[in-house]
C-alpha cells in the first residue's frame, strides 16, 4: 500500500471479514452495527445506506422471524383462518 500511496494511485487492500471489522475507517464511519437477534443474541450487520447528514436513517426493527408476518399477509390477501390452518398443517408455511 505504501508504493500505491507514494505513486498517488487510488487503491485499497482486500480484507477478510475480521480485517474489515477492525479497520479504523469502518469503525469511525459506523459502517457495521450490532443489532439484537432472538436466535444469537446480537448480530453484526451492514448499517443503513445512505446515511445523509440531515436524515441519517437508522435500523428501526430487527429482521422478522421466518413466518412472522405470514398470517397478516395472507389475511390481507383474503385467506380465511381455515385456509391458513390448512397451509400450516400441510407444511406449506410456518404458523
């Protein structure tokens, strides 16, 4: 990297994930954040993009669990409780 800097070439190293997470620029910019997760306790993930100065945005909710909103979506599409139960019983969806 020193040779690139001396020649004023735009370049950056290729990192593995541990190097990326430890990079001072990544840390200072808040590129990754830790969010709560029901299965593992805490999950490191990429932050919201773009984060604008006046409206930076933020993660409001963790990702939903598999099937968490299925009933709500299918009900909104007109499925009855019996139809929903039949899909769960057939193993087509998670209830």
